[in-house]
C-alpha cells in the first residue's frame, strides 16, 4: 500500500510516484488512516520532508495530501500543535502554487488558535513567518502591514521595547512603498525618538528609510544629511552588515551634488567592504558607478582600468548590473573618439536593459536612467533619429516617484532633441520643465530640518516637564507638613484676619476710586498700542513684499540670462566656423558668470552680498565642465570666506571668467596636464586681492599689456578701473593675473567700463 510508503518516508525511506493513479491511491489510503498520534506524527514528518520539493512532482502532492490528512485527524485540543504545524505546511504548499489568499487565511487561523490558547511566543513566530513570506509581494502590502501591527502588540506585551519600536519602522517601510511619504516620515521620526529614549544606538536602518523619503521628495540636501547619519551610526555601532549599500548610497548622493572627490572616497569604501551581506550581489553596480564617477573627474584611464581589473576578478555578473558596466565602457570609448565601439556597448546595454525590465529584474527608475544615457550617447554622435527612437521607450513609464535628477535629465534630452529637429515650441516647454527640476535639485528645503530640530526640542521639553512634576510632588509633601504646623496657629490667625478685614475694607474704598481712574488710562494706552501694532504689521508686510520682489527680479534676470545662453547654445549647433563658435562660447561664459551672481542672490538670505567662496567654486565647476574632455586641468581654490557687494561681485566674476578661460585655453597644449590656482584674500583691512595663476609657459618677453587690444584684456582693464583697482599681469612660474581693489566701494563709483 502507498500509505505505508508515505509513512516510511517520514522516517527516511524513499517514495516513487509512477503515475497520477498512484496519487489517487495515496489519497484513498490516507482516508483510511486510523487517528493515532504516532501515525499523525509520521504523516506530518512526510509533509515536512516533501515541503522542499518541486511543486510539479508527485512527492510534493503526497506531502500536501499528508498535511491535509493531519488537519482532518488532529481535531482534539491536545493535538492542536500538530494540527497547526500541518496547517502551516499546507499554507506553504498553497504559496508555492501562488494561491496567496487561501494560504494567508490558513496562517491567520493558526495565529488565532495560538492566541486563544495563550501561546504568544508561537503566535509571534507565525506572524513573523507570514510577513517574511509576503516580502516583495506588492499586491499584499496591506496584509504584510497587518503582520507587523500584530507583532508590535505581541512584542509590547513581552516588554520587548526594541522589537516593538522596530515594527513601527517596518510599517513605515510599507507606507513608503505605498507612496504615503508624509505618514512614513512621521512614523520614522517617532521611531528615532523612541530609540533614543531607550538609548538604542543602531539608528542607521531608520535613517536609511528617511533618506529614501527625501530622495523621492526630490530633496537631495536632506537625502545627503540622512545618509551621513546612516554612515555615522553604522560606524559608531560597528554594525557593518549593509555597509556596501550604505557607502554606495552616500557616494551616489555626493555624485549627484557633483562632489566627485567625496563620492570617490565612499565608492572605495564600498568596494573594500567584502564582508557586507550583499557585497557580491551589488559588486558590479558599485564598480560601474565608481568608474562613472572617475570619468566625471576626467580620470578616464583609471576608470577603464577599474572596469577591466575588478570585473575579471569577481563572480558572474547579474543582468541589470551588466547594463551599467556596458554603459560605462561605452562612455569611455566615446571619450576616446571611437564611435563604433561606443555604439556597440550602448546598444548592448539597451538590449540587456529591455530584457531585465521585461522580466522585472530592473526597477522602473533604473531602466529610465539607463535608456536616457543611451539616447544621450547617440545625441553626442549626432545620430538624432536613433536618439529619439531610443527615448520613445520611456514615454509610457510613470515618473512620479523618480529621482529629480533622472527626471531633469529626461527633460533636458527631450529639449536637445526637439531643438535639433527645429521643434522650438516643444524644446522651450521641455527646457522649462528641465530648469524647474534642476532648481528643485539645487534648492535647499530647510523645512524638514526645522521639523526634526523641533521634534528633538519637544522631546527634551517633555522630559523637563516630567522632572518638574517630580519636584512639585516633593514640594507638595513639604507644604503638607507645614500646613500641619499652621493648623495649630489657626485660631490666632483668624482673629488677626478679622481685624485686617476691617482695615482692608477702608483701603478697598480708596482703591476702587483709584482703579476707575487707572482703567480709563489703560483703555487709552491699549488703544495707542493697537495702533502701533497695526503700523508695525503693515511695515513688516511691506518689507517682506520688497524682499520677495527683489528676489523675483534676481530670479527673472538669472532665467533670462539662461534663456539667452540656451539660445546661443542652440545657434552654435548650426555653426561650422570655429571662430564664431569660440565667440559664442565666450559670450555664454560671461553671461553665466553674471547669472550665477543673480542665482546666489535669490537663493540666499542676503539680498545685497555674495559669498565669494561658493560663487567662485560654482563658476570654476561650470568652466571646467565647459572644457570637459579637451584638457586635463586641476583647479586649486585658495579663497578666503569673503562676502562682497553685488556691485563688486559682478565685475570680479567677469574678470575671473576671462582670466580662467585664458589659462585653460592658452596656457596648456593638447594632452598636457595643467594647474590653475585661484586666490582671493585680504592682504590688509582695506583691500582685497584676486589672482589667477597657471603653471603654463607664461607671456612672451615682448608682450605689452597696454598695446594689447583683445576683448578679454580690454574687459579686465575696464572692469578694474570700475572697481578703482589695480590690474597686474606678470610671469611667475607661468602667467599670473591679479587685481587689487579697495574692500569698501566709494558711495559714487564709475559705472562705465571701456572695452
């Protein structure tokens, strides 16, 4: 009989299922099994044994039949543990068949039975197993949320504060996946506060979720803040389980902010974290991301060496990371001016991305980013039709929860392609969206930071209130003791009170008369105070409106300059004359130096002064990017923290633009590595020195600055006179251009700049 075979299998014997008829015979034999505890246990062992098998073979079906038979036989309460175990394996078989609703219902019956009999530890395990089984099942997020809510109650009943709080973190993670960002953030901040209250140190898992929320909100500054908190908490506690992911996340945040040197530091840490749990899985993603970051630093050969060396030494590559590796190689060969090889790798990456996305091995926003890169590669090669065809694959993908940087790149690519096809209306619309997203990336939203500080402040306030209540209780105890002593003196005090009342009555009559006079005076004072308050409010409103108007002016000036820059850029695509192209680019650089001034003014609290360190850093980044790929230039900033009036900042910005552009263009030959040093300091209390020096060959001996009539030199001379400054051009291990200007401008300055 096959039932005997099934029972023997529970003790280690093997079963052969030769045909579907064999399965029918097994079920018939199972119906005849006597409800004996030993037989039930052997049937249950058989169900366990076959639970790991393939759901398509006969053994698996026998296992499920055994589990169902145990459920039907173990009806007595003393057999409920066996029945619950059989119901669990039956649910597992249902999960294997994708019959999730039936399986979940079975698990819930087990949990209800365990709750009824007070088996809280077993119930906790049941809910944990169900939550684990539902991991990654988006359509059952609500069921998984219910599991964590049940677990929170169970942990709280066991006074396990750490795990009880941890369930709130898991619930917040589900809310995040449901797109309920505000609810998820509020709950995660509550979790942080609760963990700190019990002195629990491993806060990096919670900070990582907060960083994800800020990324989805398109707030990269707060994203960076939380990712720094992640790494700080991880390193402080020595919990390096997910260090590859955490270091990579911080590196990506720095890369988005164009802090490539810091990004490189953390990519190196991620590659060194070989003991991290997902190191092998995410290895190729980290390698390719680190290589792309090196390319942003113009370290192309180092990037290509990293791709070739690291990939040969590691495990077989996952399909979705293979996409990024191929794109990194394509970018390298694009830089090396080998278009056919570059196209090969970009096409290969597009095919693999399509395959990975089709089989749900690639997230929507990652696929989106990869396809944009392929389209950009074809655009660089002026193969606009191919670029448009590639980009059309993204038209039906929703971008609601995408990284703002990816969305801005998409709109920028559409703008470039529409411009190339002379669809200027569409180009303008995509450019507007691109600038809006770019402003979102660049703006600093401080509201969330204030909320976090406020939350910490309120928590501290509650602690102080509790301490105050304890002190009040002690004071009340002392007062009670004093009252016992005072009762003995009550008779004497009562007599004195009667006498005092008589005297007070007389004084009260006098006070009433005086109060009437005082009330009249108070009314008059109150009326005047209200008038003053109304005037102050009106004045405050006018000041606020004035500030907003000034910021709006700066913003519009900046936008208008950007539009002109963009129009010049569009025009340059139709010019073949190198001299004309050079003039347009120089004009763009000059307008960009002025545009940055106005951008800084409308983004800062001050409406009249510019932080020169930040301005010069962004100006040099822009100029370096403009000449990216042409020359290997290292820019050294030696800038003191100086703020200048806008009337000084604009001329200085134009002078720096001319001097830096001159050094990059003329100081170094093709393939030659060079260094440009930019200095801004205060040699004394009354003056400021600005200098740009390079280590190139310098000026010829017969060069006459007064006789030079180039536009750049004329601009620098005229702008120096406008600043009442002194322009110097000399050789010092290369060319040095310096301007010494007074720190404070005169009340009336010469506004004319002769060029």
